[in-house]
C-alpha cells in the first residue's frame, strides 16, 4: 500500500518534468532538435542567455569571496553574528525583492544590469556563508597552528593549508550560488529595468499568460539541464569528500 | 583580528539587505510624510478578502503537502533500505530547479487536461512546488527516531498502531512543525503559481506584485509587505520558542 | 650538551576574563623527558602554546636553547608540536604531511625524500606502504605516528606534545607510551609532554611539573613528587592518599582515630596527616602507629587487595598484598611508620 503511494508521489513530482523535456524534442510525433536550433536563432533569447550567464557568474564570484571570508572569520565561534546571515534565507524572497526596489528608487539608482547583480550578490552571500561555514571544521584553527609550528608563516599557511581545506566547501557554495542566480526570477523581476532581460524573465513574459509553446518547452529544458548538471557536479564533489 | 575578514560581507548585507527593509518600513508609514492611512486601507474588505484567499490557499497547500509527505518521508526514513539514498536524491533534486520552471512544467500537463485557470489548478501547482519543502524536514526528524526506539516499543508490547501514535508521531513533531512553517510562510506570499495557473486568483503575492509593478503604489505595497513580514516573524518566533522547548 | 632547552621566567598570560597561567618559572634540561601535569583547565596547554610561540606572554620571558624568543612567532622557533587533535593536514597524504615543514623551508627534493623516509621509519611506519595514503585511511594509532613524524622532520629543538594519547584506548595508549620513550631515546631531543593522566606522567618522565589553576605546584622527579608532595593538591592529585585531620597536642597529634605519632611537625596547630594506602600495614605490630580497625570492604585488584578499614568512625583506604587473608567485618590491627606520613597545614 505505502509503496504504491510512494510511487504515485514520485510520479507526481517527476512526470511534469519528463513531459516538458520529452515534448521539447517532439514535433508532430517525430523526434527533432529543431526547437533548440530555433532558440539559438532568436537574438532576444541569445542575449537573455548571455545576461543570465553574466549575472550568475559575477554574482557567484563576488558572493563566494565575501561569504567565504566571513565564514572563515567566524568559524563557528560567534552565534550572534551568524544569525545576520540566516535572516536573508528565512525571509520570503518577494519582501526582499520589493525592499531592494524601494532602496534603488530612493537612491535613483538606474535599474538594469547592476541593480540586478547587486541584489543577487546580497542573497548569495548568505547562502555561501552558511554552506562554507557548515563545512569548515572547527579543527581548522589547530591545523593552521600546526602549520605555523612547522615553519610556514601566516601567508604560506593560508595558501597551503587554509585555502585547500576550505576548497570543497567553496566549490559547493559556488555551485549553489550559481544555480540560485541562474534561474532567479522574483528578485530579478523587481529590480530590473527596461531593456535588461534574463532567461527566467523571458519565460515569465510568455508563460504568465498561460501560453505553452514548443520553444518555451525547449528553453525550459535547456535551463533544467543546466540546473541538473550543476546538481550533478555538486553531488560528485560531496561524495568525493567523504 | 580575523573577525575583520567578515566585515565586507556584513557591510554588504547591512546596506543591501537590512537597510532596504528599513526603507520599506518608512514607506509603509507614508514616507516622506507620516500617515497610518496605508495600513487602514489594507483593512478594507477588498484586501481582507485577499488575506483570507491567501490563508485558504496556504492552508490547503500545507495540509495536502503534509498528507502526501508524511508517508513518503516515513517510508524513506524507515523502510526504504538500500533504496534510501536514491529516493532521497529524488526528493532533493527539485530543490535545484526554480519555481518558475517547475510551475511551467506542471502547466504543460494541466493545459491538455483543461484545468488551467481554475482553483484546483492553483492548488495542484502549489502542492507540486512545495512538496519537497515538507518532505525534507519530516524525513530528517523521522530519520532521527530510528528503528531502535520503534523496536523498543514493540518489545514493550505496543501494537504497530500504538507505536506509531505514541512513539513515532510525537518524536517527529519538530519535523512536522518545521515542514509546516517552510511551506505555509512562503505559500502565503506566493505569486508565481496563482498568476500562471490561476489567472485572476488574488493572493498577498499577486496584490503586492500589482501594487508595486503595475500601479507603482509603493506606500500601500510597503504596508502590505510589512504586515506579511510581521506574520512571518511571528511564525518564526513561535517556531524558535517551540524548538527550544522540544530540545529541553 | 650543556644548559637548558626551555626556560620560562615569571611567565603570565591572561585571556579577556581570566588568568590562564600565573608567574610560571620552569627550566627544562636538554634531552629531558619533561611532563607538565595538571587537571583540565589548569593552564598546561597554555604553557605549551607559549613555548611554541602560538601565544605571547603578558609578563615574563621565554628562552629556547639559551636564546630569548619571548615574542618570536611560531614559524621562526623551530619547535615541533604534536596537537591534542593531531591537526594533520586532511588534504595531504602521509608523505606530504611529514614533508610539509621541509617544503616550506625550501629543502632540496632529495633531502626531503630521505628525511621523510627516516622519520617514518623512526615512528615505525613503512614509508613504502603508508607514504601515499590519505590521512582518513589511517587508524588512530597510525595518525598519531604521522603527527609525531611530521614534528620530528624539522629536527626541532624541543618536541612539544599536547595530550597526544588522550583519544586512544587503554591498550594502544600503553603501547604508544613505550613507543614515545623509544623515539625520544632514538632522536635524543628534549620532549615536553602535557597530560592530565598522572600514570602517563609518572611512567615516562624524567621530571614532572604539576600545575593547578595556572600556578606551578611542584617540580621534581616522579619519585620525589610521589613520595614528597610539596602541597596538599599534589598529594591528592597524584596517586591515592588518606587525609586525617588532626590537632597538635604534646609533640604529637590528636585525631578522630586517636593519637598519631609523627616524625616532624611544622609549627601549625591544625594539620592534615597524609598517608598512602600502600604504606598502611595490616596485621603488623612493630610500627609507630597501631590501631584497632574493622574491615568494611575488600576488593581484589589483580595481585593486590584494596581494603577499606574503619577506625572508630573514620575510614582509611589500604592496599595490601593479596596473600593476606582478610574478610569483611573482620577485626584487624593496622598501622604505619611515623616516617611514612606527610604533614600538611590544614
């Protein structure tokens, strides 16, 4: 009984995804890749693709640097400051997004690439902090001390010991930060301006009207594959570490 | 000394996360002037109906998610054996895909079924999106219950049904609470699903969106957002208080 | 080799809210196996970190091999340290861990290979078999050996060990203790060993410093510390001890068990008479102090009997050969020589 129920629930979770992916490869009963070819012929889509990519890459880069240093600084020693990084994760995204919009308006900050990027970084810093913080062991301090007693100065210790030990956590955090930024919709839609479009915004602009189309299926499939590929990398790194 | 390395990140969050919330609060009181009228306007029957709509939708979503997630989590945590890791992977995978894409995916199925723009469509979409958020905390708490406690209960003469009611369910209480919170709070403010699948079904999320992005009524939008935030903070405070008590 | 390897002169160190060590004076001889013994939180690890240069003192000075290093950073001191949690580099294999100190010194490749092999052999790890292993592929005992080899590789002027055996089970701990002695004899280095385990310290050390609440209680050989504890704390902390409160009366002592004859008295009016369980003889009459007692409890502890005997209402722990036949509730005579008791001010 319970097995049948479990099976049904997993079917419920996965059939829609499989259906989208399958239908993006089908045209009138035949298997085709023409919907994907069409995507790359559409200049709007290609430009949005580059926009999404650059926002995701840059926000990952900056948030990983800021968030990792913060995680290293606290290393599970200061609970009060840590909670500063947990709030952005429990707060519903929509309230965060509209606050940012008001903030930009008040400063007359031009809405577009930079306003979107700055918002994504804020959100990602919190995630990076939590992931890196969770993976850095409190033993790191004594490992660094060991390096010092063996004759390595602070800089050598940081480069030869701290960075390599923190690396798996940093890579994991980068993958999650990239994914969150890559398919972010709510924060982007509130903080973007005229002329700056990302892939999720493009999908929204058509799907919000309830329209399903083969090219939209293909675009969704494309984004899905990117996310799943990142998830795969993440799993690979996590299991390697154990 | 080393703590200074956290300074850039902290300053960044203070300026680009915490400060904007303060500004929202200011706007809700009629910035640059001061008035309470935006709050009184929200109490208007029209908005009250939206609040009730959102509560109904969030409640139905939470209950349905719980009904589906509990047996699933129970199975993965205690019965799945060698399949456990694989099933867990299937639960975690959707977390990597954004709501927008997943909602679009369910839309492609609802369209041929002719369910689009109905209340059931919205509910199905909500449950579809939020189910993993209920499964994971439930699984985590049931995992901690472990077999030995259940076996101890059998040895002491409890029937399976008694064991479930007296041991398993109470021990997974913290997971139930976390799951309910993780679904209910964001579901209250959800606007992707009702907009895409429900057409005109108004919730706190869709109204906020309209106030900000369509009517540019920052003040009323802020007041609505502040009320929503207050509800969220209330729920989180209760949760923290409760989890402290459970630990004791 | 003349002189001292480590000298601490009036060293104090405070953290924000408490004084971790206070006015420590220590001179550790070259080639010595020196233990710092104290309960947890007594400040012994702080002393070790001060010697290593991982902390700087607020007051006092530290000399290593005759040179003042008080404010010299750890990486310039050439001190080997084995950490309590071992602190092995998880991202490096065994060879790379041991080679680390030599690598940062820019030692030539060939020299590194030779030296790492030598150090792994000293700690009884086959370099061929273990060199390429990851740290998490080693057992607890093997990790211990790698940590020691890593510290030895830089040919340290002193080797500091911070409770390195704490995480091992009893059998392995005993084995590693004799290993440590052997290693120290092989490399002839000065070794400073921090522990809270008195038996470890007594068995291995040439000399022991007993630390309590940040202050030095006593320095001496294991025998001196056991036989002649300088303070009540040392007497209580090391080995078992019976304490009998007493008052001076007529050149002797009056206590709950009766009159106690002692060999020397130090001016105090109220005192504690301390007597080791094994110094109390049961069924023996020609002693300075003899009492009638009732046996309360007898426990067999491998070769010995641990006996609890009551004189009036006062209980004494005695340790005696298991050849003796005593039973519970048996009436016995027990006593000790005046020289065997130690007197502390109450």
